[in-house]
């Protein structure tokens, strides 16, 4: 979504929804079902490292998954992880708990 926003000079969500609708849907900016932690992990993979897209995934966390999502996010931040392979290495217990949350 970041690339699309740059290509279309988007500075607001109206532009994003008009010109980058497909990328916005992939990133969860057009609603959809709330995601488990495992669903958020799959959404991250689909984002291919784009931070704006990853933030959209986080915004879709279902309430009952919030604790494990927050634990993974905190561990990733503390270990300066920018992707899930890093999280798997640096935070193995939290990472496994996330994947078990379906």
C-alpha cells in the first residue's frame, strides 16, 4: 500500500480508498472480519514488509486476541524485529502462542 500511496501522491484515506482500493483491502483498511493473532501474522506476510499495511492488520485484531497480539508486538519491538522470521527467533514462546490463536 505504501508504494501505491507514493505513486498516487495520496496523503489521506479518501485518496487511498479511491486509488489503492485493492491494496487497502489486503491490508484491512476496508473492514472485514476481526483477525486472530494467526490471522494477523498471515496479514503481515501479505503486506510484504510495508509498515502502513502492517498497521492495518493490527487494527483488525479481535478483542480476545488482543493480549497475545500485544505480547508479540512488544517482544518484536524490544528485539527490534521488523518481520515474523525475526519474531520466531527472538520470541519463540510468544510467536507459538500467536500461531495457536486461531
